[in-house]
């Protein structure tokens, strides 16, 4: 089989140069979160002799984090494995990583891909896959390490700097993250992952006004993107709006964008779920929107592919009083019994105790919810997601404490948050509530 060289100076086994050019286009789509990423499926169906195209297609479907996606991934993985004996070493390693991913062994997949980067420091596509896997497994160091391995060779690529920015932010290196954002947008103003990273930086710095201004200034470039990238950047805008007492505007964005693009996308679904929860907890009436969300979520409720997703799916079902919610708790607990070593902590230490907590919270059984969340929180990071996304589960715990009138631990959580966000009115209101119930009402309001 002929061997070609792609735009990153990497050798590729393929039947034609056209295949390699299409692979390059796919890579640009993957890095830039554009709808062009879908071309990998047609390419893999057209060129059955390209090992890396088959592996990429398998990873593309596995990354959807649905049972349907995992099932579709298997056909491409089988083709890739059949080609492996005649593939190049880099391609063989990517196939091996795809096999781990299709078994939901994400940590093992990321480890294999990082080894590829050690030998091929121009392979920014593999760095992107590796960063995604580290993100899914809650590994901030890996989120940064993967792009750092290709940083020297790929310095002129704006997507490299967007990846670096997100990695720096997840490691709390905010100044480095901001510098990487500016480098990315200087090379390409429309780099959406860099925009996303800057939202995280401003969230961490409590500079909501700056953050929302930045995001609105670049929002005109969020066209031709995957629905996830578009809705997730708008989701970050909504987080700023909530803390700026502009929750009604956030609810409008939910209707106009977050729940208007692709209701079948699980990432869009969790953007919607976490936003509705945050809006309700500060007193907004979201009407019957939970029922619309639950109707879409129900299709993935039996998948048990991701703890991070399942918690949010479960809350939506329970909040809408869907009959499948209690059954989903049982399935999540059963999944813990069959979890591989790669994912055991996430399912055993987090999913098993906290699933019943999520159901209890939705049913306003706050005592049970608080007890169950307390068991899971020390291990929460391993379920993946970003700081901002995992914060939803910490809010679950906080609200369970408040609902069960456990004011002492609630005050501790609220006071720490208030230190970082003294101007956020919902935080001050809830902290005052805790002080009032602890006989310390004068602490925030001052002596009367």
C-alpha cells in the first residue's frame, strides 16, 4: 500500500493522495470544532485501505459518548485492526488507542497516544485526541501535557495555542493561559477553543464583565462550528450572566441557542441541564423546559458510557418525574460492579453512591442527597469535565445541605465562594441565609 506525507510531515498509509488531503481537512475540522469533522466517516467508508482513517472514524464515534456511537465505532475499529499488521508503527499505536477507547478505557487510550507524541512531535491531531481523553478522565496535567509535546513543532498553528490555553487554565496557570489565548487569536481570531479557554480564565478570576465582553466581541465567529462548540461557548456566556444578575438573558440564550441547535447531541443536552439547574436555584421559573430536555435525554439513559454525563441525564429525568429515573439509578449502581480497572474509581466511588443522591435531590429528599454526595465528592475529579462543569455537582451538594438545614457546612462552602466572588448577589443571599440560621445574622449585614 502506498505511503504518503500529510500536512504535518507525518507518513500515512492510504490508497491515494486524495485520501491524505481529506485526512488533512478532517484534522482541521477536529482542531477547529467545525462541521467539517464529519467527513472522516465518508472517508473511512470510501478508503478501506487507510488504517488511520478507520481508527479516526472509530474514535470519532466513540467520542460521542453514547451507546449508539460505541456500536458504530466497532465496525471501523474492526477494519482498522485488520489493517494493523501492514500499518506503520504510528498508525498501529493509534489503532491500539482506538481499541482502548471503544472499551471505555480512556486512560489507557490517552497513555498510548502520548507515547505517539513522544516519537512524532508534529502530530497535533493525536495531541487533540489525547487532550480530549484527559479531559474526559479529569486529568488536568494531561490536558496540558499533550499539547506541550507538540508545542515547539506546531507553534505557528493557532489551534495549538488554544489547546495550551485550556491546559494552562485547568492547571490554574491563568497568566500562561491568557498569553496562549492572545497568541491563538492573533493567528486566527475565530479560534473557538481559545475563546472557551478565555471564558474559563475570566470565570476563575471573577472578572465576569471582562469575560462577557470578550465572548460577545468574538461571538460573530461562532459559525460553521459543531453544535457543541457553539452551545458551550454560549453556555459560558450564560454563567457570566447568572453571576451578573442577568439570569433572564441566560434563559433567552437557552431558548435561542443552547436548546435550538442539536437536541440529540449529548454535550448540548448537558449544557442545557446544568444551565436550567443554575437558573432554577437562583429563583427563575423555567416552565416546562425540563420535560423537553428529559424527552431527549431518555434515549441515552440506559447507555452508562460516562458517569459525568449520566449524573446530568439522571437529574433531568428525575426533575421531569420521568419513570425511568429510578431504573437509571439501578443501572448506574450495577455498572459499578462491572467497571474495568481503568474506570473503576469513577463508577464505584462516585457513581454508585451519588446516583441515589441525584435522585433524592430532585425529589427534595435533601438529607439522603447530602449523605450520598458527601461520599462521592472527594473523588469527583475522576469523572472528567472542566472545573466549571464539575461545579454543578458541588452545587448539588450545597443545595442538599441547605435543603436539609445543615447550615454549618453550608456556611463554610458559601463563605469560601463569597471570598472569590463578593459581588455575586445570589451568593451573598444564600450566605446570609446560612448566617441567619446559625444565629450570626449580623455578620454580613453588620450590627443593628
